[in-house]
């Protein structure tokens, strides 16, 4: 039933996520054990967001009905309809990288502290994502009713899942589900900032930063290989590492291949914490815009095949 055998990992790690939540509700840990479990579930929610992102780029199953069911299941792991990746990520971000039409662009934050830039970006992008999603959903209700129905199913499933967990134990839901939901969603937005700030959006190869740590990439389905993902967004995640070596490494600036995501974050946000381009020069920001350009990416739908007719 799977298009790629590697997606056994996607299914297995999703099952592990639900297992962690079940442990939290049964064991109801306190103290340091509770903190560690919250962190584990939050990181798992981040992993599942990456997995959901993969699913809207390259379907997991051969049958459309199974893919729609999988999108409902994966939405439960981070508390948001996975179909929302279509307007925000597939259409806004991929087609308009770092332009005024990219709601995830990094160039609007301009603090002296690079850590403040990262945190401000997460908050601001969260607001912009919801503005675009609501506008897009309103338009798609009329234009693409099949896609809108899928989003509605995902939303209903998330609401029902939350209602059941709250009925079982409201306190456990807040600590072990809602908090990890929020942290995981912030993590994936922040990870996008790491991947693109200080890069050249117009460059054929130097538009994205890659993180090559093998353990990290195993956990996030090789999405550390981000350049090839932007070059070939429909490529299945299990093929990205080989494609990165073959199509990216011979051409990319070496500063865009970072071995460790934690090492990069320490240098970029703490010591020395300078906002630098991939080549070591200070980031040069475009002139600030007086108003945000809100758009609904209708014209891109048919050409990308992102939404069913």
C-alpha cells in the first residue's frame, strides 16, 4: 500500500507519538519525569509536522482514500489540519521564497539580537499563517469543495480527539498535549528561519541552509537536506540525501552545509549571536515595507496540482 517502503518510519514514529501520549495519561508523571515527557512529546509533535509536510508534497499511500485518512491521523499529532500546509508552505513559501508573498519570509525581523529575530519571526509568522489560512479556506469553500471537505474532516477529527482527551483528564491534556502542540508548531516555524535566513533566495543553489547530522535527519525524515527539497519539492524524502550529494554539493556554497543544527544555533543566536549570511558577511535586509501583501494563491493551484478539482 505504501508508495515508498521508507514510509514505514512515518507510520512507526506516528504510532510512537500516540504511545507517548498514552503513557502520559496512564502514568501521569510529575516533577522531572513530567518535564522530560513533555519535551519528548513536543519534539515528537515537531517530527510529525515534518511528516505531515512530507505527505502533502509526496503522498504516502498508493490509494487516495488512504492518503486522506492518513492526513486525518497525522493532524491529530500536532492539533492542526495538515492540509493547511498547501496555502502556506506549498504555494506561498515554495513558489515565492523570501518575497512579499511568502508568509514565512525572514526579512521582516530587524532586531540587534539575532535570538530576538528568531523569536519575533515565530510569533509574527504564526499570525500571518492564520490570516492566510482563513482567507484561503473561505475562498476554497466555493472553488475547491472536495479539498475544503478534507480540511473540515481534519478539523473535526482534531476537535473530537481534543474533546475525548479533555474528558479523560483536562490537566493531562494541557500539559502533555496542548503544550507540546504549541511547542512543536513553534519549532517548525523556527526551523524554517534557520533554513533560510541569510541565504540568497534568487540563487539557483544557495537559497537554503542544510543540516547534515545523521541522527537529526533520521528523526526528521531527512528534511535537513533542504536545498534539494526546494529544487525538487515533489521528491520523496527518502531520496533527498542521495539527490543532495549528487545535485547540490557540487554547486552549493560550503557555508550552507552545516553539520550540527545545535552547533549552528549556538553560534547564530548565542555566541557570538550575529546575524550573518552563509558566506560570513552581515545580512543585508531589503527596505521595510509599509504594508504586508496579503494574497490568496488561487492561480497556482492547477499548475501545482496541490488541490483536487
